[in-house]
């Protein structure tokens, strides 16, 4: 065997590949490469040996087989010096570094209209094989899957040093995570295909196939170590999930303020989901993930003032969200209130200048806040397991309401009910939301009894209740909730229906002259 160091560079993401190739070449390494990577390195004047020339085996099957060869994999997997004689007998030279990243599977499936056949063709085989082999043999081999790690390796090689054991071990751990992440994306994609497209058997709850895989590989990328969790004695971190083009708080750009906390992120996520559901120019004020005020108006400033009027006491230390561009007038209106964070799709520069005067207030810009909805699965950890469900989304069909009382809705009542019903999905159950045409009037959250939520919503109200609309996330099991609402001046109610006592509840509404609609859908939020 020769004493020449040898590297394989075969990358889809070519960032930094030329710099790595130059450093290795200047250090006297032989570089093996394939396809587009070999072409890119040659264009930079870096001497390259094609893998097919090295192995003596041409690429076959349209490029599907090019790196799966004993001379390449043997050079990676061999234990030295124990297997040196066997390598020599088989004409295998050792390989000391592998820089590989995979075909762009995620990018491919993110394209509109991509077919399953196109997606499957972007499932890499040779790349993961080389990476796993290199990571397994990290006692001798350096494996690189992330261009951001090239600099550390270049620095050591350029000084004439061996790559340290600690760095090789860290890179191997990252490589196994990279392979696992890649496989998880493939698994999730195939699990989400229509059974006819995916070749799966039917048999799911809806007769259209089981969309929940038997095993659930979870892939998250750590993006931040947090100061602490919900409480100072709890350690915490923030991980990014693959949202597949959906709404993602991890994509928000922090424009100012203190470092985000665990609780900030929870509240901001709740604000983003609520704001994404609201039409018009809307502002939502949240505390402990529950809305305490929602306003809809002609301008951001007016929407904020209307939301604040619902519960100005609870708004202290809140999260404020907008579904529109925030201007200076809105920022000026918020000047006197202590706000933990504000999130919106865009901010005027004048608004940012005002906000920056509150040095601790976090400012987050999320351009997809209105255009993107929840995607993927809802996950919730429980001791010893994970609960998985589809996200709960407001459907346009829900507003094809069934009027169940003799009196129907006025146009003003319908507008108010749409606000109350939409906001109720974002309130912890049992949830009661009182609203008029301009926003919420009172919110009752998290009570064990629905009638207690009704009382709480009314008792906390600052704005007039007479003539308002009520949205309930679930049915009224008894008429007492309707009686309480009527006593406070409610004139219209939206609820799912489905109680054994629906007739009694409808009769109560009719007695009080309340218009009631059944939505046909429940929105519990535990």
C-alpha cells in the first residue's frame, strides 16, 4: 500500500468543496470524486481521480451504481493495521477522509407537483452507505457531511497534523444523525402518500389508508440552548422541526430585544396560530398561550387598541401578534404597555425605531405568518410516549352553519360569531368567547365547567356585553350555560351541537330570543 492520504469528495451541497479540495491537494492528498463534484473541483484547478477510474468499474444503471464497490468501501471500512495484508492482496488502498452529502430529497418533495417517482429517484443509496461506513470506522476516518465543519478539518490538515480523535468522534456522531434525519424525511414522505400512489394497503380509520406509520422517527435540529425552561430550575432547548412549508416559529427573524425564553416561544407560537386564522387587519394579545384580547379594525393601531380594551389588566407582560404590516402608529399605541414580545409578518422602519426604545421587548418578523398554515403532525409528549394527531384547523366548511333556533342571525351577529368561534379554537378548554363585530368582549378559559367559563368571560368583560355573540368550543351539556349567557346580554351563540340535551339547550335559546347555530365541529384545546 502507498503512503498517500486519500479522500472521497462527492457532494450535492457544494459549499466549501473547492476550499476543502485545495487544502487536501496542497497537503499531498489524492482526491477521488464523482459526477458534478469532480467537474466543479477540476474547474477550480484541483487534480481529481474519477471514482470509476479508481475502481475500474464504470458508472452503471444511469448513475444509480457508482460508489458501491469493494475497492472504495473496503478502503473505508478496513481496520488498520490488522487487515493490511488482506487489503494488499485485493488491491485496496486505505481511504482517510470522506466528504459526502446526499441527493436533495427534501428540496425535491417541497416542489409543487412533484410525483412519487421523481421523489424516489432522489433517494440516495451510495452516499449513506459511504457515510455510515466512515462513521463506523471513525477511529481512523474523518467523515464530513456538513460544509460548516470543513474549516476545522482544513485547519488541522493545513498545519500538517492528524485530525484529532475528538473531532473525528464528533463528526461521526453528526454523520449518523444526518443519515437518520435523511431516512426520517423519506419515511415521513412515504407515510403521507395516498395509498394508491404509495402502494400501501388501506385500512385506516377513514378507509383511505393509515397515515400514521408503525414507527415514528422524529427529526429535530437544535437551534438554541435556552436560559431555562418554564421555570428557572428546568434546563431547556429549542429544536427546529421540518415544517414542510408550513407555519414555523423557528423561521421567525428576531429583530431586537432580549433572548427568547421557553415561555416566550410557547406564547409566540400560540399568537402566530391565532393571527393566521383571523381575517381583516387584526391584532391579538395573549398571556400564557391564551388570548386575552383580539381586535379587528381598519388600521393596526385601531386593532391593537380594540384588542387591549377587552382585558387591559391581563395584557401586562403579554405577547402581541399582528396579521399585517405594523406601522409607527401601532408601535406608538403600544408604547405604554409592558410587552414581552411582538410578532408580525412585516414592520415599517419607523415602527422598529419606536420598538427598539424598549430594549428588552423581543421583536419577531415572520413573513409567512398569514400565508402559511400548520403542517405536519401535532406531537405531545406524555410520560413514556408521544401522542400524535393531525393539527386542528379552522375549516371554511365550518361556517356553513346550521341555524337551529326559530330566529336566524343578523349580518352583524354573524360577523361577531365568526370572530367568537374562530378565537374559541385558540382558548384552553372549556372555552367561551364573547365578541362583537370589532373583536372579543370577554374570554373564559380553562374552567372545569362550561357555565363557569361563561361566567368568567362575562365577569372579566370591560366592554358592553349587550347584544354580543358567544362561541363555545364544545357543546353545552345543560341549558345553564345558555341561561347565564342570556342573563349577560348574549344574542347569538355558535356551538358544535351533539349533546343529549340539545333540544333542551335549543329551547332555552329560543326562550331568550337567542339565535343559535350548530357548527358540527368541536375544538377542544387541552
